[in-house]
C-alpha cells in the first residue's frame, strides 16, 4: 500500500467558484458545504472576490472546500490504515489536516476557523499590513533584509515554503522596502500575496491571545493518523498538545520546508493536495522533484488521482 501524505492549502489559494463542481456531483461534498450555511456557500460560489478574500470569510471557505474534497476522497479510497497516512496543512490548512485526522469534527472545526478568521481580521484591521513571497534568496539573506527594514515597521520571515521561497509579513511600508532590497540582492521574483493582513507575524499576537481563549471551549479527540504541525514541523498524535500548537502558529512562522523534508524522511512516497489550487504541489516540486504529487480540487482531478493511486498500488 502506498504511504500517502495529505496536504491541505491555506489562505491565498482561494478562488470564486471553488468546490462547486464537487458540490454538484457528490453527495458528501454537498453535505459538508451545506453545513457551512447559505451565506458562506454563496460567497464561495459567487463571490465577489473582494469579499471572499476577507479573513473572516476566506478561512471558513477554504476549510469547508478542503473538507468537502477530503470526504469525497475518503469515501472512494481507503485511507484508514494508520501507518500509511499522515497529513499536513499550510497555515489555515492545518485545521483541515487535523479535522481529516479526526482531532475534531467538521462542525467544531468550522466554528474554530470562523473564530480564527474573525480574530485575524480584527488584528489585521488594528495592525494593517501585507505579505510577499521572495523567491531565489536563501533564508539568511531574507532574515538580514528584514532586519535592515525594521526601522520602517515590522517585517518578519513568516513562511519557509521551500529552500528558496520565503514569505515575509509586516507593515505595507516595510514589506515594500524589503521587496526593493530583495530585488537588489538578486531575488528572481517578489510577489505580493492575495491576503488581507500580515499573517504569522508578531502583529497577529492579539489574534493568538483571542484564539487561546476560544480553544478552551473544545475537547479534542485521539486521531486516526498523525499531523505534522506548522510551528515545529513535528509529527503530532497527542490531542492535548495540539491546542498549544494552534495558538502558536498564528503569530509564528510556518515551517513548511521542514515539514515536507520530515515527511520524506519518514518514507512517505505519494503526496495528495486536497483543496483549492495546486500551490503546495508546486512547493513540493521545489523541495523534491522526484516525489509523486497528485491533487483533488474538482471531479476531474479526483478521478485522475484515484486512477493514479490504483496504478501505483498495482505496480508495486
């Protein structure tokens, strides 16, 4: 049996209409998206984009679409063998990974993610800022640039996505200054991200404090399989430690590069991205081009993934 690592995307991967194809064709997807409610469903399917991108909407939207895709996949492919499945989610996607593993129900996860989105939206309004992906520079260079622009406001490396793709977050002025310095330093590309705040930076501390109080309302379960967590890149199966990690990830960097490296080191040989877009598939290829990577975001990609997994199983 293939050893499968499930990957769940985070904020910035959204698009108006995501999940509609699965909703129209699979009962499991309809059940999940209908639970999310008519208002959110309408925003997911019809936008407008400027509303969908707001944290208080986009976070439950991405979580809902990811879980709808996962439930359809789970119904059609047996992923119940503990030793052969792990999961990881990028930033917000960590909630999808934890829900898929069984740490909490979809309804509880949706409530948590809605609260998280509201807290982050509030923190973003109190401390406006942005995020930018810097491509082609090493970690030490990006860290140095962030220190150089600190006089203009907060600017911190917050997503270590691959060896040479690092996202910085902070005030609009400081991030723009960092982009200029990164370009001078030889960055191949700098991209302002489609997000509404400086996520994972110290400007999100108030959101982390709010989330700490929110998570006290929930009881987590023993999971079916482990999840590699953002804040430390370690495999987590302990339901008691997960809450602390979910709080910490709000205002600390996402160690995605280390997560993927640790999954590969554990001999997982097939990666399946579940949810909107193929951002994580692209990052995986930057880390290890030899690994097999599939995705599920609509009925066509779902059927292709199921076919590829069956072929992979019979060829081993």
